[in-house]
C-alpha cells in the first residue's frame, strides 16, 4: 500500500519468498488515515473529482489537483490550503502533460502515494452516427489517459515499493447503457475495468495496488440530465435503490482503496450504484 513515512505497512519486497503480510495498523484512524502521504486527483475541476480531493485532504493527505480548467483547480487548491494542495493544469489525453503532472507532484511534495484517475468525457449518440474521431477522443481521455497516468505513477511508485492507484470507471463499464446510446463511453470504461485487473496482476508483487470504483448515477456536470425529471424517472425505474447516489456515498470506498484498509485488495472494481448492476 501507499507508504507514508509514519507507517510500516508497505508490502514486502518482491524477492521475499512467498511475500510477507503487511503489518496491521492500529485503530480506524490509522487504518483509513493518509497522514504524510501525497495524492493526485485528475478531473478535479468539478463534481466527483473535486470531492475526492477534499476527502483525501481531510484524511490527512497532501493533494495535487489536475484538470484542464486552471481557474477551478486553483480555487480548489486554495480552499484545501496552499500548504497542503497544488494545482497543475493537465489534459490527460496528452502524455507529456501527464508525465509533467507526476513530476510536479514529486518535486513539490517529495513523493507520490495515491493516484486517482478520475478525468472523463462522453458522447451520447447512436453508434451508427458516431464518427471514428469522436470515438477516439473519448477513448483518449477515458482509457488511454488512465493508462498513461498509471504508467507514469508507476515510474515513481515501483522503485519506492508502495502505492495505491484508484481508477474511476463507471457502472456503464459493466453493463450497456440502455436507452442512452454512448458506445465510446461504455467501451472505454469497460476497458478501464480490465486494464485495472491487468496492471494489478503486473504490479501487486512489487508493492503497487491498482483498483477501480464504478459509480452509478451521482450528481456531476456529465450526469446533470439524469437529475432532472426525465432522468429521475429512469433512475427510479432501473435502480433498485430508486434514487441516485449522494456525493458523500463514494467517500468510504475511496478512502478504503487509497489507505491501508485495503492492503490485500488488488485488481478489483467496486460498483457503488444502488444495486443497478446487480439486476
């Protein structure tokens, strides 16, 4: 797991025969706490990404917030506290900018323990009408951008022997979007699910954990129409909980995956969707 200087919970080196169990943190504050650690959150200019950054900061982490809208992430960093937060404007579809983001985090805070790959894009259009360029643009952000972030974070995490990567996929990476045609979004988010498994299988023995969260319907800029009257009827009809999620209902799973509470959880995608994908 991501190893802050005050914890002793980093996995054993890969050449330890059979590996060694991680030491057990004492108490919930230690188990879920992130004091002394450094986290990056992409797509942090609004919605879930901004919330993720604030939650990690409240758990004790120093946070680097990244997105294309510089004014918004600068305001977020100011709200968190300039000693504990850094804004780095980043387009995750540009590999050079992603590499720069990782480097800036390490230069500023001295280490990297957690990466939350949250940036996303979508297109709602019938597949027969979607252009190849449109499809590729969504994949470039939602899938290729996630891979690039993981690879660049691993450049720091693998040598230090610890780190937690949390990829934000979607319930629509697990099922089809009935009635809301978005082939590029569903394909890219489904790709994140299996990319998460593969990277976990490659890096788990070297101390770096990779997992994913698959939210259902949560308030955000992208999902705003689902919280209007017509969208609410769809949610009530298709989601067993008969409602969308509240923003705080992702806090627990984020802290679980980012912290020492999940040191033996690797390659998993946790759906937080009111039971939507269970039916």
